[in-house]
C-alpha cells in the first residue's frame, strides 16, 4: 500500500496492509508536525506533492527495501494539504519475520523518502512562510514569499 | 516541438502557474529549456542551482535532450533533503 491522502492518515489501515501470519515484528514510523522549527513558532504546515512521481518514487523505494531485506513488507501513507500541528504527516509500517530487518528497512524508507520523493512542506510562522528544503537556517525574504500581497 | 512544464512548491509560486506548454527547438536540452523559463518567469532565476529536473517522472540532469511531448517537472529541494549547498536569493 502506497498512498497520498487528504485528511487524517488511518494508522490501523497502514499497519493492516503489512500484517501477515509470518510476521514476527512490525515497525511503525510516524512523522508528526512540530510546533517549532529553527527557533520559530510554527503556526501551521502544508504539504504539496508531484503526485504521480511521488507514487512511483515511493514504489521504487519499497522495491529497493524489499531487495535489500527480502522478507519485509512495507506500506507508506503520506498526507497532503494542511496538516494541523501534532498530527501525522507520514506513516510507514514494515513487517518482517524478525525485528532487525523491519527496523532497518523502516529507517531506510523514511530517510530516502525525505531525500528524493517530490513532496514539499511549507511552514507558516508568525510574520512569514517558507518552503522547507529551499533554505538553510534563514527564512527567505518576505518580499518574494508573498509576491501577490 | 512542445514540452509540458510542471511547477511545484517554490517554483510554482515564483512562476505563478502550475503547468504550461513551452515551444522548444528540436533536440533542446533541459539547460536550454531552463534559460527560456527564466526569461519567461524572471523570479525563477533566484532558485538557480537549487532546482532539480524530472523528465517523464524520472530525475535527470541538465544535459538531458528533450523530445516532443515530454513532461518536465521543476523540482525544488524536497522537504527533508539536503540542499547540497545550492544558493538562491
């Protein structure tokens, strides 16, 4: 199961997608939206994706993980649009006969997802907004952040 | 020939559009297309080296030669990725 969803992620569904009688371990990663970043109080977060490519990149990552850890099964759900603070934006579940493979594959999937899957996060804070990933430590000047205002 | 250019995140905001068809010369490269796009939407220039490209949903480099009908996406750095030292305004 690989899904981009509007609205809340159904954690149980993601876990159910990898459950099977041969699984002795299921590792779940839940990424949640934080109320602060780099010293700023975050008001809200929005996610945007190049959906067709995000799906194909996620499928590629899952295949890579299953090649490296052959007995694992993986499911990924990523939320798009506005995500209220404290709610999950991404959930990854990996099952395997033994826990070591599930931990390793789950770690691989979240690390690679963040590097290469075309999903962007916009952070809104008091006095501005910024696309995370387009800057390192310093917010972009508000002169271009809101070109239409 | 024509290619479909799709803009996301910061590139979408700077171009003011989500997608558009662009006329390019036969055997134009992504680098050539990028020059056209910056002329058309000067605010894109500020993203400079930060932008990656995908052609038909696969990452590729700026020397890639385009074909008629290709779907080209401008990919600003993704949310958790390293910016790789890219510089923008």
